[in-house]
C-alpha cells in the first residue's frame, strides 16, 4: 500500500471502481458521500453505493447535505489527506477544501475536457453523435470542470452504446487511469496542464421532462436521445392520455411516413420522423414492465 492518505468523495455506481482501486492501493482515511435517499418504486431509504463499500472496508464515512455544514471541514482537517479524490460527488467544493490537501483535489471526469464540462457528459456525448469520448483526470479549481489536466484517455462510442453501457466502460477506465496518474503525480513525473478553450462545450444537468420525444427530429437524433437518456431520465411519448416509456429503438430508412405518424412494420410499432422511421424495439407502458414492441402492439389497440 502506498503511504499517501486519501479522502474519497463520490456517491453513485460510477464512482465504485475508482474507490475500490484506491482502497487496494492507498490509505483511504475517510469518505464523503451523499445522504441516504428514497429509491425505487417503493421509495425505500437506501444508502449511496459508495457508503456500502466504505462500510464493507470499515472506512469512516460522513454524509453531509452540503459541505458547508458545521463540522464537515473540521473532519476533513482531522483526516489530514494528501489528496482528495472526487468522482461523481454531486457537490461544489469550497476553496478551503480545494486548498486543504498538499496535492489538491483530483477529479475523475467522464469526457475529454474541455468537451462536455458539466453534470451530464456521457449523455451529451451520445446525444450529439460524438464518435469518441474518454476520461479526464483533472486537478480541481473553483470552476465547474475548468481545472488543469493531469491525464486523458479516449475510447470509441458505438451506435449501440447507451449511457448505462458507456458509463460502465468509462467508470472502469477511470479507475485504471486514476491509479496510473496518481503514481506519476505523487512522484512529480506529471504536472497539471491548463485546459484549452478550443472545443469547449457544456453538458447541463438533465430533467425528467427532457425525455419527451419530438418526432420533428430525424430518426437518428431520436435514437441517440433514447440511448443517451437510458436509464435516466428515460425517454417517453404520449399516445392519447397514455404515457409510453421508450427503452430501445432502431432506425429504419423508410421515407413513406410523416413525422409522428404511427404504423406497424413486421409486427413492431414504428413512428415517422423528419427523416426515416423509428422502430420501437422495447417499451414500458405506464404501470407495466418492460416488454418487446411486438408484445406491446398486440395488447395496445389505440396505436393506429
């Protein structure tokens, strides 16, 4: 184990591979994660994934709603970290926190900065048809994803990728690149390099209403939206008063249908778009489980 003290800040599944690799390699002295919150249909109170791993390894964990809460900074001072590692934490770090460790605060970000700064970089890359994305290891400053870069590594984005599949790949890659970067950073072999302002884009936080499909777009754009927003916030369409959640789609090059026109092709529901047809391969009607488009169309008389 490397003799450097780490405080880890992170919450969701995306943070787990980095956290586990850090526990294996360094002395993780404390964890800061989000509070337990309701989850799932039953709204059962559940801890964030990072807390569960911290408890397994018997690492002290705090869960402030905000870092400015009384006692939080004092706890960080007592932990006395050499570096704070931040992965999908979901809170802005104050200047006194950024300046506390000797090596600063280091972030694992799921894009090739400066492209897609912000809260939803993986979704934005798929939504905008990027052919590659990657991981950036960055020394944090007071801005949102504006800090100097320590290391980057790219991967391809495939036409079948969803935010779920690409997020899993990036989380594993991020863990690998983080450990490699920390070795070099601690030994002085690499130094932070300021980000370029060329190619800067921003990926804002998503809302549930962003998932509504508008069929004046092309089929390719809509398919990207479905993949980018899976599993959250999800995409949906309205058929009368019925809300249909769209799970997966496929683009069909067929110019014979008007935007929004509903039809059936080979037993599957399809919808005309600005350019081509969107085939609904799997859907989730309101109050029901995911099902194939074929099963859905057999029981949904109002489609046509």
